[in-house]
């Protein structure tokens, strides 16, 4: 679980700016964009799993939720396994292949997989990400307040 704190600074001006749903959505979008950037930077720095195809990094994105919040996601099918690792497990393939000479079909063998250790990328480095999210939000709020919106 990741915890992010947000210092409201000059509370009356900030709260007035956040009353406008458009402004609240702008703040959420800026924070989500920063989280995606930080996640991609973390992967590219080599401090986490580095895939051969780049599919994991390509699957990380964000979308506004429309209610003053935004969603950040990693939708690669294996993203959860990379983040949390896996326990030892048995892989029972369903692949069958023809055996030479018309003798029928053979099946791939059962594999005892030892599991994999976690390579956190999505929830890693939460202290630095929290600071970056706060800076992104304050930047947007400062612009909104300066423009008198």
C-alpha cells in the first residue's frame, strides 16, 4: 500500500481553486501523468524488471476518471506477476504435437516452475514519487491561482 500526502499550503486559495471540478481534474491529471513518468523512469533506470520486448513499459498509462481523479494502470497480462512475483507452481501444458511415422500425438512435458521473485516497478520508490506528485499538483495549483481561476 502506498501513501501519498499533499500539503495544501495556502489553504483558502487552494480550496477555492479546487472547488471548480475542472481544476480538480487538472490536478489529478498532472499527478497521474507524473506517476506514469516516474514509473517509466524507474524501469528505464534498470532498478526494476527490464523486459526484452518493452511490452510492460508500453502497457503503463493513465486516464482521467472525470470526477476529480485519474487512474494509472499497467495492463500487460503479466504486470502483476512482475510486481509481486510468483510462488512455486506446476505448469501443465495443453500443447500436443504429431509424433513422426503416424504414431499419434505427444504432449509437452509438465514443468515444476520454482517461482519468481518480485520486481516492483509500479509501487516502488513511493517516497520519491510522493514528492514528485505533490510538486506536480502544486505546480498546477499555482498556475490556476496565479491566473485567478
